[in-house]
């Protein structure tokens, strides 16, 4: 299959006054063209840092990509692009939707200006043509009276409408890849559902591949084809949505899924906390990072970090329970959730 993105052994660290935090510790995955891939995990698991690294927007305190490769669209190596090259890629080939549109929209600039700015910069078209495209894209994201709305400022839009505008900006230059980091978290439940519907339709209509970062498994079930589960800076399980929901292999995934009583009732699907806390990423443990919280932890888990083992061509997990010599345990998740 053609991939739009190939991340290999990505390691990202933050330098802090207290030392180096290893936020992303060897993440590898591929994103196929037209695919929606969800990355799930608790806050601090490295999912946002992974996404920001793809955009080369990793935040301060000074952070650095220590190792690994981020190959975009076959030939572009993101880790070695100049800042100038990245500016051309961001907003044009890779679009990003953030959690809180209020902080990412410019309050002093009309919505029309904010949408057309990127189109004019990246597509080198006239103002008239950019305006025409902006009207089209606002219509596409479900904003009525787009000509009138373009004259307005962000504060004149509701939270849900602002998120639609953010999506319009992200899509304005027809990016090949869209990264959405908790796109609905700041919205109330009804509006969340509308935005998810919109993103789902856009994913089907446009050819953009999407990375969806979320802690909401209901959103994953609705939108994604494949899922990466991250824990303590690593991918601990990956597979298709069906594989992850119906045949999960990693005890951390079991913990996450316990918060969804039924797949057909995604309303209360926010992750419930799993007892304990993730390890200190100043000094990650030598063995499995989940061992301190895992009811199945064995001696080997504490000593040696498990490698990924394949469950199917599309499904793998990093857990010693998948070793052929491991004791069999009762899976706490019944088939069918
Ligand atoms: Fe639990 Fe061991 Fe699997 Fe880690 S490797 S999740 S500690 S059983
Ligand atoms: Mg985040």
C-alpha cells in the first residue's frame, strides 16, 4: 500500500532544568493514503509530541528529535528539512487542527483574511481567486452565508463554528495530511458530535489522510480505521479499530477499554483512569513501562522491555503475555466489548 507518512524509531526529548525527559521513545508507524489513524493514550503519553514532531512544532522547553526518521509523501525527510522548507509544508501539505481554536485563531483578523492568507501564500493565486476558494471551503465545513461570515472576527463565532473555521483553514490548501489534536475536547457534547460528523464526511470526500489524536474511544470508533495505543512514550499496541476493540492484546489497552461498557453506546466513552501513574520519563524503567500498574506483571516484565509481536498482519502488541512461553491469562474483555 502507498503510504503518505512513515515514522521510524522516532525519539524526542525535552531538556528541562531537572534533566532530560524522554517524551517519545522509539515510535514507528505508517499512515496509508486516505486513511484515518487514531493515536490514543493518557495525557503525557507522547501522542501530542509525536504529532507536533511531524509538523516540527514541538514546544518549548527546548525539545529535540534525538533519533529516527519522519518520511512524508515518499521523499520528504521532515527531520532534516530547513525551517524554510517546513514553512512551505505547514498549512499547505500538512494541515493541523488544534484543541482550542480561540488560541490558534488571530482575534484581530477577519475569518476571511485568515483563510485566504494561506491560500495566497501557498497557492500563489489572486485575492479574488483566494476569496472564491474560501467561500467554497466555508460552505464545505457547513458555515452558512460564507461571504458575510468572512467579514467577521473570531469572537463573533460560537465555539463549534470556530472549530469549523479552524478545519476550513487546515483544509484551505488541500493538504495531503491533516493532523487533528483533540479536535473536539473543548466543545460540548452535541457540538462534538457535529464536528466528528463533519470530519468524517471530509475524510471521505477529500483525499487527505488524517492523524487523529484523542483520549475519547467513542471518537476513535466513529472515525478511524486504525489505532495506535501509546503509553509512556511508546506504541504498546496497534491494529485496525476492530482488532483493538474486539481482540485487544495489551493490558493497558484492556484498561482503556474498560471505560466503554458497550461499543454501540459511545456516549460515556471518555477514558477512565487506570490505577497508578505512568513512569517517570526522566528515568524510564528498563523493562515494560506499564509493569508498575499491570496486574499481570512477571519478573521478565520488570527486567526486559517486550518487543512488538504480531497478532495479524495489521495487529501487534508489545507485551510479554504474547510470548509463546507466557502463562495464559483470562482476558478481562469479552469479545464484542
Ligand atoms: Fe503487563 Fe508484562 Fe505485558 Fe508489561 S509486558 S503489560 S507488565 S504483562
Ligand atoms: Mg495533548
